[in-house]
């Protein structure tokens, strides 16, 4: 009976999925800078597909689309004010993963308050207090708008690394905004934007180390997915419908498992569905 139980356990194991959101990342600039080696390696050895963001290219509608699997019209977020949104009826992919299988543990960490802070606009990631009390859901909210994203992103990374090492959540979302902040202030063609990308890439390398340790020691399977919500014009800024502002991507890299066989062209609202299918 012990052999059967053990076999049943391994047959029922599902990949753990971590979605990493890098706000305002222009992928070509990141990779051509030679300062994003971890991201470049994930692209080279993983799955890659381009995607085109729906205008207007603001973070509010962009992340609402990615995280809920909804179009702008469906979730009702049209800008960063979140007025008149329909997010209560468009649950995020972490919540949907839990509803799909109520043994699922979930984790989210971000420093842009509308994504995770229930006291402000949104949040896009549902609070789900019952699951938090049961230690099945954990949300880390920081305020990069007040304190700056250089330090706030570092706190988010620290929380994510701790969660991966100590708990290994089944489905997670981790968000970094330093590149977008640098793009707005300095534009995307100078050193400040590249330095912000380099800092984020260092976080990615540390995340990979923690994930790989779990793969090797616990025989787990992990899928790391990376995307962005919009690009930037050269002088910094977004919101319009130029190709550079609408340009995005999906990178999905397997650790302890094969890369996913996803379509070669993906819409932002399809990312959540693809992730949930990995857990089905």
C-alpha cells in the first residue's frame, strides 16, 4: 500500500508556476545591454512568444488583463485610476488556481499598490482572507510610489526568495517596477534604465537559484513565466498605441520539467489561461 500511495503522490504532482511581471520592460534593450544575462538565458533555453498589448498602454489595464485573463472591456480598467472597474467579477489567476483545486497554495508580492493593496485602488489580486488565515494564500504589499522602486523592489525580491525557499507556493506572482520608474524619469536609452534592468536581473538570478534548489532537493517541477505590461517611447512614457508601447513578450522556462508547448503568438489575456492549464 505504501508503494501505491507513493506512486499516486508522484503521479499527482503538478508543476509549480511563478509569473514574474517586469513593468515597462523593453526586451530588446534589456537583452542588447548585456546586463540581463539571466533573462537572456531563460529566453534562449525556454519558450518565447511575442505579444501585443491592447491600447491604452497603461499599467492598470495592462496588468488587469494579464492577471485576470480578461480584455479591457471585460475587466473595466481603462487607466491607472481604476474607476468603474469590474475586478470583483474577474478573479485573478491565483484565485482561479485555488478555485480550480482548493489544495493550491498561492503567493503574490508587488510594490505597486493597485495590484495587491486592499486599502487602495483595486486590488487586482484578490485578498482572499479565508485562505490567508489558513496559510494557503500570502500577499506582500509594498509602496514603491511613496518610497521608490529601487528599495521597494528589493523588499519584494526578499519576500519572494523567502517564500520560495520556505514554502514553495504552487502558483505565484512577483512584480518589479524599477525599470518602468527609470524609463519614466530618464528615458529608455540611457544608463539609468539599463542599471534598473540589471538590478532586476540580479533578483531573477537569485530566484532561479532558490527554484533550482527545490527542484534538486525535492524533485519538484517549476515553470517560470516572465512578461511585461507595456513598452516605452524612447524619451520615456507610455499610454499610446505606438508599436514600441504595445510591444510585449512571454518567456516560459521549465526547471525540472520541459518547456511548455504554447502557441507561437499569445495575446496578453491568454497568459492566465495558459498558466492555469499547466495546473489542470
